[in-house]
């Protein structure tokens, strides 16, 4: 029990002056600050002037009973907190019950023993002080939550701006363009009306101009190009800076072919005049690829792939012209079917291999973990990029098997290394899980199977899930992530910032790491550090109490900057490219220190 605190104040209310004096002497002697009141009304006035820490209240008083005083104090929000101990010669259980009913904290029967009074007073004061501490903690917590929400809202707004806008030209960037394209396709599918077209407008030999005139002039030129194209199109259309010197144009209005080709012609013609950059005439030509949407285009990538082909065709035909995409020849669609069949066979024959890329602790420079990446060596076409076969696997429903194949091999590999004592027992392997796989009910069973088969600890496995606003909205996916965390697995959100999922969704996600997309790391050297998206992501991670992994570190300069930003972990060609198990083991055994 707490010892009497000099600062605790007690109000004694009793119409009997002898009681009042005696109690007051005892409690003052105990070190309390004592105030006295000889009637109910005096007590109420006194409490309102200064709230005591405890009230000792007589029940039987002539003008106003202790019950009434208690009731009044308890119904007033300003005085309700002070605990009240009744003092009374009424010793009937009925009176005691009534006392508690009107809000008393305790009851002492007269004639009282001072030891008992002191013990009960101490007890009530200790309770009161614990309650106060709790209130302070609660209000501090509320304050912190409020602050955090405000910080997140601010970061959200900044991220929105940075994530969707090209800084140089002020045009929508690639991410926003792809989103708009997706929406447009979705609408077209719903209404079965595909009356729209898309263009890629690419500057010819821009690099040469950039090298000759310098980057600043190159930037100015790109701004002028953007303005010139914008002046020729209606406001309803969406012009985006899609790549360094590549623009994408979504013609949202119902388009007939002659009108679209006429527009392409007008844009090309406008480039016959020189741009004036630093008082010099600069001639720039462009090439245009055009695709008309149709029922075969179910995803933006389908349109983008054809746009690239059309653009390549335009460049091959001598640049400075446009080229309409010719619907794929029969052989092309057959090729796509072949690839799908081959992937199915590769999965059946477990012919998907794994390569490993180190994840480096940016303080110690040592390997903290490995990321397992799927590799597919096609029997006739050679290595196929994960970017190609992973999306094919997602489209064809093979993804959960591909993920599982990689998971099995990587976990078995780690187990072998561990049992042979070749690696530290806390080395973790990160596995990529497609959001499409997460949305199925196979993942938990697969993870349990792997843990059981290999005897690895859950901490040895980390799962990376690519940020995707659509999938994470489902309660089911979130519940799977929670179940994984309950099993002790750590989770990373991969490619964070690339497709921009809303921060409110991020708040719901139980993840431990944010992986900054390589594109943001690679942009670091070209702008002030504090203005970078990477800095914003680190900030978000701090607020959410997550750690940050910077992906795609290729140069010492980038490494220095991500360290300066406070990223805990890093990954990239600067340290090591993904390699097979043997080369990875050699790296691990060397206990490589990368800086
Ligand atoms: P990710 O999970 O973000 O993996 C990192 C990718 O960045 C890898 O590409 C890696 O080779 C590449 N990378 C690493 N360091 C650098 C660097 O310094 N510069 C650049 N430019 N790139 C770097 P990779 O192997 O082509 O994989 C591409 C994506 O395919 C992965 O991105 C991941 O989303 C997906 N993927 C790979 N394996 C699997 C898998 O088993 N299952 C699933 N669902 N997806 C996978
Ligand atoms: Mg990954
Ligand atoms: Mg990534």
C-alpha cells in the first residue's frame, strides 16, 4: 500500500466538532493536508473551489444528509472523481448498501478505530492515484493517436501528389496513367463498347540531344514537348509522361479511326518546327505507336505491349511517323499459348529454379537475409524474365504452385545449410507471394507444411507481398496475413509506392517491413533527399513502426543516400545480383561485409 503522500488532500465533513477535530489531528499527523466542513452545503462549496483527493463524509447531519451531499457531488462531472468514504454510526446493512448505491467508495462504522480509518484512507488514495495515472496515460495515448493520424494524412496527401504526378512536366505519371487505363478498360468491358484508342509518343534520339545540350536543356525540351502535345488535344484526353522521353496519350472520347490518325498526323506535323532552347533552334522528331482497344484487351498490360510493338515498328520504318498496331498474327497468339503450355509443364516437372539475393544490414554491411527469386530456364527460349512468367502464372491460375515450388526449394536449402552448420540460425529467407495467391485459401496450409517438413522456425521465413490496393481490401487476405503473423512469420510489403495503395489500407495491414521500389532508390541522386518519395516512405514506415528495405541499390552514391535516410536494410546489384545456391553459400561463408 502507498505511504501517505504530503500532497494528498482530504476533506472531512462532520457536524460534530469533536469528531472533526480528532480525525483531523490523526490525519494531519499522518502527513495529509486536511480541510474541514461542518455541514453538507459547506462541503459542496469547498469541493467546488478545490477538489480534494478524498472525502470523509458523515451521514447524519442536520441540514443535509451525507447521502444527499454524495449524490450531488457524484452527479456533477467536475466533482465526481473524488472518492467518498462514509462515516456513520448507522450500522445497518441497509444503510451501507444505500451508501454504495449513491456512489460511496467505502464505509467506516462509528465509533471508528484510527488504524482502520488510516488503512482505508491509504487504500482509497492509492486507488485514486492509480486511476489518475491511467487517465494520464490514456490521454497521452489519445494525443499520440491523434498526432499519428494527422502525420499519416499529411504523408498520404504528399504521397498522392508525388506518386501520381511527373515533377518535370506536371503531367500525370505512368502509375496514374495505367490506373486510368485500367478504369477505362473496366468500363469498356462492362458496356461492351471499346471506342477508345491509346498512343505512345516517343522522342527520337533524345539522348543525343540531351548529351549535346546538357540535362537542363533536355529537361526544358521535354517540358516544351509536353506543352506542345497538350495544346493539340482536348481536355478530356489524358496525356502522361510515361518514361524519360516517352509520353502516353489516352483518347477517352469515342474515337473513329480517321479522327485518331488525323490527330497523330497533327502531332507529327507540329514537330516540323524547331523548339527554341537557350536561344538555339532544336529540331526534334517523334515516333508514334497507336492501338485501338478491343475485347481482347482485358488488362492495361495487353494494350501497353501492343503499343510498344507499334512504336518499335514506327521507329523501324524510319522514325518521325506513326504506326497502327496490326492485330496479332495467328502465329503470335499461338506462341502465347505455347508459353502457357510450357509453363504448365515446367511447374509439373518442378523445373522452376530459385536464385538468391542478399538483403544487407545497412549498419553492419553484413548479410541479414536472402530473397528467393523464381527462375525459369525455358528449354528452347532460354531464361524467361519473372516479370513475364509470373504474370502468366497469375493469369492462368498457376501462381500458387509456382510460389509453393520456390518456397519448398528455398526452405529445404536453408534447412540443409542450417543442419550442416553453414549459416547462422537466425538467417531468414524472404519468399515472394503473389496477391492473387494470398487471396486463395492455400497459403496457410503450404506454410504449415513447409515448417513441419523442414523444422525451420517461423522467424526463418519472411513473406513478401506486392502492394496492390485491390487485393488488400479483402478481409480474407488481411485475415491470412494476421494468421501468418500469429505463427511468427514476418511480412514485407514489396515494391511499396509503385502502385500506390491507400495509407488507410496500409494501417489495416499487419506488416513489419516496407520495401521501397527500386525506381525511387534510383531517383535519389537527381533530387534533394528530403523531397524524395523514398524519404516520404521512410517517414511513413517510422509512423507505422515498420522497418524499411531499400531495393535496387546499384551505386555507392545510392547506398550512401539510403543510409542517410535511415533505411535499416538494403538490396541491390551494388551488393550482389541474384545468384544460385552454390554462389550464395560461398558469399555467406565468406561472411561478406559489403562496406
Ligand atoms: P521483387 O520481389 O521486387 O524482386 C526484386 C527484383 O529486383 C528482382 O527481379 C531482382 O533481380 C531485381 N533487382 C535486385 N537488385 C536490383 C538492382 O540493383 N537494380 C535493378 N534494376 N533490379 C534489381 P526479378 O528476379 O526479375 O523478379 C521480378 C519480380 O518477380 C519480383 O520482384 C517479384 O515480384 C516477382 N517474383 C520473383 N519470384 C517470384 C516468386 O517466386 N513468386 C512470386 N509471386 N513472384 C515472384
Ligand atoms: Mg520481393
Ligand atoms: Mg520489390
